[in-house]
C-alpha cells in the first residue's frame, strides 16, 4: 500500500500545475459550500428562534363544529342497522370556549413544556401624540413566559413591574417609537367604544417587524374587559421540548381535542420553504464548483493514464496487480480530495468567522444588525460528502481504465 | 535441447497463439516446444513478425496461449488466474524491454526498490542496499540517486537490467534489450547480462535481431513463421 501511495504522490507531483488547479477548485468549492450553508442556516435558525420565542411551537385555536351527518342503513328484515358517518367539510367556531379545561388537557401531552391562554383583539392605541391601529394580546404573565421568550425581549423597562401592575402594558419597540412613549408613560386602548388607560411597564422587541410595530401585551383579565370576552380566549400557545416534533404533536392534539391545532412549521410554511429553497439552491451552486473541479481532475487523471500506459505496463510486469494500479490512481484522487477538503474546511471556518462580525441591517421577518451564521458540523460533513462523491467518480473512471491496461499489448505496441 | 539431467526452469508444450480477428486473424505461434535450463543464456532470432516477441510475452505471463502448456519450475502456469500470474511475474520472472520504461519521478535505486518492496519480505533499508549492489553490478554505483531523466540511454537500459534482477528471478526475458542502443553500448549491456546470468545462476532468454549477440549465447533458437527451425 505504501508503495502505491508513493507512486500516486510522485505521479501527482509530476502534473503539479493541473493538479493545483483541481485542488484549488475543490478548496473553493468546499469552502463556499460550507460558507453559504452557514449563512442560510444562520438566518433560518435566527428566524426560527425569533418566531418560536414569540409564537411558541404550537397553537390550539378554533373549535371544530360538528358537521358529521349519518345515513342509516337497514336490511330488509329490519335488523342489522348501521350508520355511515358523512363529513361535509370542516367549519370552525372561532376561539376557545373552555380554556381552563383545554389547558389541562394540553398539559397532559408528553413533550409539552408549557401552555398559556391568549386573548387577542384589534384596538386603537393612543398616546398624547398620536393614535395607531394595533393589536393587543391578553396574557397571564407567569404562564406566557413558559411559552415565549418575552423575558429576553424586553429592551426597556421591567417585566416584573408589568407582572405586578394590573393596568400595566408592554409595547412593541417600533410602536413605542411611533407613539413617542417610554416606560412610565400612559396610553389608551380603544376597542369598539370601550376605552381603557394603561401605564407602560416595558418596551419589547421580538425582532419581527410587524409584531413590534403593532402589538401590545396586557393582563388577560384586562383584555377580557377591553375586548368584552369574559369567558373565551383566542388560542392557547404551547411550547414543546422538541420543536421538530411539533407537527406530529399538533396532529395528535387536533384529533384528541377537537380544535384546530397549528404547529409553527405549518404557520411559517412559506418562509421555511423560502429558506429551504435558498439552502438547496446555494448548495447546488456551490456543488457546481466542486463538480467543475472534479471534471478538471478527471481530465488530468485521464491524461496521466494515457501518458503513463508504458509505466503502468512495466509496473504490471514487475508484480503490481490490477488492483494496485487501480489504487494508485484512486490514491491520487484521494490525496487531492483530502488536501482540498481540509484546506477548504479551514478556509470556510475563517470566512464564516470573518463574515459573522460584518454589519448588515435587516428588518422584516426578523431584525438583525449583523450577519447571522450557523456553526454546524453537518455543513462540513455535507461538503466533504459532495466533494468525496465527485472526486471518487472523477478518479474511478481513469483508474479503472489504468487497471485494464494489458502490459503485453502496450509493450508490444511500443516496440513497433 | 538443453541439459536433460537437470530440471528445466521453463518448458512449453505445443504452444499456439493467434492474434487479430476475422480476416486479420494470424496464427502467430504454431506449436512451440521449448526447454530452458537454469544458468544458461538463450537467444531467439528470426525475421520481423515471426512470433518472437509474442512467444516472449506468453512465457512472461503477459499474454495467454490459445493452446498448449507453459511450465515454470515444473508447475503449470499457463492457466493461472490474474492475481496468480501477477505474483509469479513479480517473484520468478524479470523483464528487460527494448525501451527502459523507468519511472522518471523515481531515482535509479527507487526504480529497483519498487518491485522488491511490492514483493514484500524485505525492509526498506535492505531493499536500498540490494538496489545499490545491483546497480554496482551493472556499473552504475555512482548513479543510484539519479532520476531516469538524468541518465543516458545506455545507463537507463542498464538500470532496467538491474531492475529485472531485483527479485532474484529464475528467468529473465529480454525483448530486443539493445535495440535502442549504439553498438558499443549494446556489447557492454549484453556482456553484463550474460555475466550476471552466469554469476547469479539465472536463465536468460533474449529476443534479438542481432546475430552476433545471439550467437554469443549458450544456445540460439531460430524462428520462422511461428515455429522453431
């Protein structure tokens, strides 16, 4: 084996320029594959953390209306009657009628970390300066903290003050800017003629621009009075231990509770799809660089096989088997692959680290002031796998051709 | 032919080989019977296309006969499988071709060490010592570290001779070994080849067009139209 590696190395060195070109292609292909994956995953991960921190993993929403009718079937003898249920589309009764009962049921599901009732309604929000259309969310602070990241989203003020102040209100950062208010100030919420006064306990920033521009939090009891809904709530927000299992758990809940239950994956389907397409698209683009490098390597190895047919023949005549010859050419591919992948991974790590601190202002589905990256071993393994497959295919074809060299024919041909 | 009192190194019985297909099919070897004894030098002469090289490649297990038997050290080897043929070639047969076919990225010594280390059973240092010894025998003691492209044509061919001896083969097959050399170098190389055969008790079979070199061997076989005369 050592001999074969040595021969492979010397053959490679002899084609230094061509091999450096292939190596460079693999290095950049691997590096940019990882780099782009780190970025798209970084933004996607941040988006997911933002929406989970704001909306939880599952929402138990509207109640199903009983729409099943049945058809009675009977035999001629009049016995053996049975029913065929017929579902005529699904309709909903908005909101949740028995929140406490449903909360208890939700908490029984395994994997549920917390559940909190939420009453939501559209309101007019007025400060001394101006009035804005917005939305208020009535919560039980203790329960809501179990299903959201609100605690870490307070950028000004104190969540404890809000918890202890019945007429306290939390205001989204963009909305607070527009209204020109700070913690300690007062504002009014107006809903269909019902107007109530609140003291600002804190300003929050979820990162979701629309949410921060329109939303406020008040105590559930206050929301009930304001929105005139003393019994119902709009939905139950749920946090689960494993967010990835939310769709399966949501399906179970929907079946068991008779309410429409949406997982975060279902609610954010379109954005997740955008991120998925971006990730695949960048992976495909970067794989193309690796593929081109692989084609270059295939070309170089094919030329080596043609140019070295006499040397291959003599190796075969002095005791090297077909498998040895095959391995000599595969080792050439392996050397380029290992060097290219290792250097590519190092370059990717530097690029990722470098871009992490680059400033970029993004406001929309989430907000950030710098590039977001994700450090995942899977990006490195995926890049190594793609490069590995390309290099193996690129090396295998010439290697097989080399192994098929018939020493007798080559030497006889050379002799003329 | 040869000494019937000793076991032959190589023996063939009724060896046939055809090359080409269809209308181009040529019956190159037509029933070759041959016996080569240990420590002797043999030459095969004959006009171009008479089947000399084809016979040599069959004997070196680089090709397969259509019919007939090849026995190496009394053991039939013509129907050995690919890996067995590779092993036999590496251990029992040395080759010298018209062109040296040295690996130009390797030094003269390394070109000799490759078959030794491939065969196994020898340490790298010992292989290097042996390579230097063989290069000394062919008069290249001071060229062990030179690469193929730093040697003259005659020197490269002498390295090829030394390489053929690397694994102490029973049989050395040489196909026009001096075909690419001038007269002086041809004589030197051939004398070395012959001297080594006797000194190391190896059997050498040389295919050559050169009558003078052929007649310097212990026995000369003349071939015409795929058969010995």
